[in-house]
């Protein structure tokens, strides 16, 4: 997981004029800074969504095969209540068969194996049901928060959570967020893949936590 560091930045700037006489001089002092919220730690199970061993004969020849979801516990703990959002990054984007989903790697013949959808499900924020809200413009605007069993971590959108429904001002300040991360993968038709030896599924995603 990748998330922002907490820091306190303090800048002191001064200006003074040099006068030819010995009169007392004055100086203007500007003190500026930013105090960022308490740091958050993110955990997602062991960080590995293992799809297991898949027998080639169980896959569809002429259509994509949807695999069973792999579920990992997800937890975000912050030192204090913080407004934040989650955003997925596909580290193997060149192998994905859909632009808003995550790649699964390539075969030895450079064929795209498939893609995966990442869902955030069963979410609570400080012990109450969380309502998902999305931003399509890097946090400038947010759609109305809504309830649901799961929320898609689609790229490049930002996903945050409110504690009430129909909120369009962005995520709430949250100290603890709990839920599940569900990875739902699909494999391309075997007619388009060369499977004459073991094919390693090797997707990689980063979930960024961004302070707002």
C-alpha cells in the first residue's frame, strides 16, 4: 500500500530595508505553514489475492471466464479523524483487457491473460455503515454518497466514504474504516491464449490513500 506521509511544514520569511541613517529599523515577518492530519495506516490482509490453481479445461474457449471472488479484509486506522479517499493504480496496465480494470499479466507469447475488478465491500466508518462517494476529477467535485453492498475501485476515479446518504461535499472525516476488498478476475477465452505450459497470473495494483 502507498499513502501520504504526515508532516508539519513551517516557512518563515522576512524582509528589511537597509537605510543610510542609524534610525531603528523594522522588519516584516510572515509565518506560514500547513498542519496535515494524523497519519493513517492501511492494511489489506496479506496483500495477496491468490486465485489459486486453475485447470485450463474449466475455462471457456470462446468467451471470458469469470472466476470466484477473492476476499481480503481491509482496514484503515488514523491517529485522528481524517478526510481521505482511495485510488487504485494498475502496475500492469499494459496487460489489462479493459482500461478501467486491472491487468493479470501476459503469457509467454505476450497475450493478455485477462483483467480484474476490485471492489470495496461491507464498509463501516467509525462503526456506522459507510456510503460511497466518487470523484472523477481528482477530488474537485464529488457525486452524491449512496449506500450499497460494494463500491468499485475503478481507475482513475477516487473513492471516499460519507457517514450519511446523499452527501455531495465529499468524504467525511474518519478515524477507522473497515471493510473487505474483493478481487473478481476474468480470464480471456482460451482460443486467444497459448496454454501449452503453466501460465503465471501476475497482476499488481497499488491502492493510494490521499488526504483531502
